[in-house]
C-alpha cells in the first residue's frame, strides 16, 4: 500500500463502498450519528499546553462549538481574557482544512513554535509567533510531522527534527531515510542548518532509518539525544549544552537499544531512565550524567505491581516524576537531599473551562 497505483485506488474504493453498505444497514445508525455529531460540536474543548511564570502566562488549544479546528490561545493570568495567537480556521479554503497539530512555547513564554498542516496531511510546517505582538515571524521549517521541538535556555533557539528533502523519484519508503535533529535560531535559514545528530554523525553507529531528536531539561546543563529505530529499540546519548554544536558535538552513549530504555531526562548532574529491562512493569534508574550509563545505574524506583508509563519533570520544579497507571497519578520523587527524598502523589482532575482555581491545577497532594 506504500506505492500508489490504479489497482490500489480501485481496491480502496471497493472497500469503502462495502463498508458504507454494511454500516448503512444498521437500524438507527444515521440518527445516532447525527446526535453524536451535534453533541460533539456543542462542547468547548480546552487543552492546556504550558503554564509559564508566576502570573502566569497560559498557553492552550481552544476549540469552540463553531470551530472546525482548535485555535492556539494565551491568557496573561488565569482570570484574564483569552487572546487568540493562531486561528487555523481563518486559513481554510474550499474543501481544504488547516490544523495546528502541536505547539511549543519558549521557556519564558515570549514565543511559540507550532506546526501547521493542511488537508489532513501528516507533513507540516513549523511557524513561530511573537506572543506579545501576535506577529508571525518569517521563519518556516517544512518537512516535519512531529518535530519534537525543545527550546534552549536562551529562548531564541530550539532543537527540532526534520526529514530530508525528497527528489521526484524518491520512493515513499525512503522519505524518512537520514532524517536529522537540528538547532534553529530565530531569523536563520533552516535550509542551510547542519545536523546536530543524524545517521551520518560519526562514531554513534546510527542507521539511516533511525529517528533522532534532542531534548533540553530545566535546571541542568545536560541535553539528551534520542535515536529511535523502532518502539523497542532506542538508544540515548548525552552532551553538555555548551559543547552542542552542529556537525561537531561529542555525544556520549548512555543507553543502548538492548538496555530497553524508553525515556531519559536530566536533573543537575544526574540522568534518570525509565526501563523495562528485567522489569515488565518498568523501573526508574539513576546515574551520573558525566560518566555513567544505564549499565552502571542504581535503582531509584523499583518495579512494583503498578505499571510506570512515563517520566517527566514536576511542573513547578526540575525534579523528576513518574506517571503510574493506577488512578493516573503522578509519583513525585524529590531529588533534593536536603528534603530527605520525600515522595508525594499528585492527583489531577480534568478541567472543562477557565477558572481561577486552575492556578493550583485542581490538585491534592499527600505526603508519604
């Protein structure tokens, strides 16, 4: 199905017709479909992306009952009026619709990088909006799907993933071959930017179909590069942010594919890894960012009957946290030795509309 052909088009059309005939014969289906459609459009949806600062500045995707696609919005304080930064509905034309697929505010909330896609395409283009003025900058980075944007501390540059430019005779299966992670500074030309890590980076042993991206972390000088071959084979590398330079970064491998690591984050001079090696329900290990690896790591959170599904930073501090399946709780692990490694649970409720109590995220904390 990767190669278009008249035979494939005919087969897809036949399958579509057969499916419609079967579903159309279900009693009451048309009425139920119409009722669900109306109920779905009658509800506003708000998805908070990021909260910045003490005031705070809030970024979210907001879809009203009349919107075909969600808008990128901001609020300067929980009780302030919502301000639209990007409305993809204004860009739609004819039968084509436009969406903002993802958005990434800068650390201080001055800019937001976001991905715009048209006509249901998986390919998108990165744009950047100046939050204060609402002006969309001239920067454009095409050939991205999920660019895994990660802003640097300066707030004017970020790491991102991009696939190479395909020629007219490049088969679709090779579109992602030799993709790379880059760093973009606002105002620069992305078409002349040199990869920071790719399959062509010497000494790393990456293959042409590996997908690399780079992640920055608050409260640390360490950045982490991920190279995913498939969902069960992922390698991780670390480097000091001061040494990260396109074409010449000295990456150090901290986890191999057979270490069965799914994510790594940094805090101060420590790295934390979520792994299912000898732990089907996953465990978290920790090691020195300067010289350690997963192979020499110590257990921080042992495997238990509760499955660990994610690893991230606590929203208001750079302390690591693990998301557990049971009750969708967050399990905070405080890495500050002065507080004795206190562990806490934070339970979050979904938020249906803007309210002042969102400033505390409708949370309940329990000290163990």
